[in-house]
């Protein structure tokens, strides 16, 4: 859903005991978007503990920190524990320790599944982006065979009706220079044209499958 303070940001809202978790526990930036936390399956609980970044400061984690939690399954429960977050500025009182939260596993799994399948908050361009991202996760060979990595997939910050796909191309060092390969980033914008998001996403994936990313690079921009 949209952040009421910054409507251009879409964030995942997590409530525990009826209270918003991230604003009270962190407050330096919004919760990550549903694409990052839900579409990726990061909030699912497994027997193997997994640390998840729930939110990052508006500037960056390296500057003002982030909020991390470890999620694990413990018998009939799911446990959120081992919180990591930056210390408050010296002028403020010490932040309270975050408790270990335990959830009934069946109810937790059902709520995560419900959230993952809830697309009611999306609009056409955003749904197109989610479908493209899902297609790239299911068929990584569409890009890896060209030595290309998917970057950010979402909607353009200036025009929410534009689906934006970033692609990262590995390039060698510049002539006369040595060192690691560099990366070149290309933004591909897919405009809202009145067709169904499923059709626009399928067309984008088909273009990658048949023409390859070089075709996208040559036509970088809208298309």
C-alpha cells in the first residue's frame, strides 16, 4: 500500500498486535515494497533461519542503517528474533530492545499466502512489472544466456503508468585499463496502452526470448 506520508512509495505494512511494526521499531525509512518481501518469498518461514532486511533508511543502510530480523520455524511456531538496527543518536534515549515474536505457524503461513496473492493494491503498470519480474525469476535463462542480470523492475518514479525494467550488462575494462569488469545499466520503459497487464508482460518476456537484450538495448527507452 501507499505510504501516507510519501504517496510515491509503496510499502508492505506489517502489524503485530494491531500496531505498525516498522514505524515504531525503526522510523528512519519505509518498509520494503511487496515485490521485495512478498514476491520473493522472503517472509516465508523455513527450518533454516533466514535474516531478512525489513526496511532501510531513506539515505542508505551504510549511512543511517536498516532494520533486520531473523525468521525461523520452530515446531508449531514461527519466530521473529535476533533483531538488528542502528543505535539511536547519542542525544536520544536508548532504543528499547525488540522482543522475540512467536506466531502460530498455520496462521502465519496462511497470512503470508494471503498477502502474497493479494494484488488488489496494484495498478496496471505495477502489475505488469510484477508479472515481468515473476517471469524472469521463473526463466532466468532469458537473461543469463546473454550474461545479463535483471536489475530493478517496477514503475517509474515520475510516471506511475510506466513500467520500468533495468537490465545490467557486464562489460570489460576500458581500453588500456585493467581490473574487474564494469556494468552498464539500461532502462526499458513499457507504457500503459490499454491492454491487459498479462498481455504486456507476456510481450515483454517474448521480446527477450526472441530478440534478446541487445534488441532491448538498441530500443532502450519506451517500447
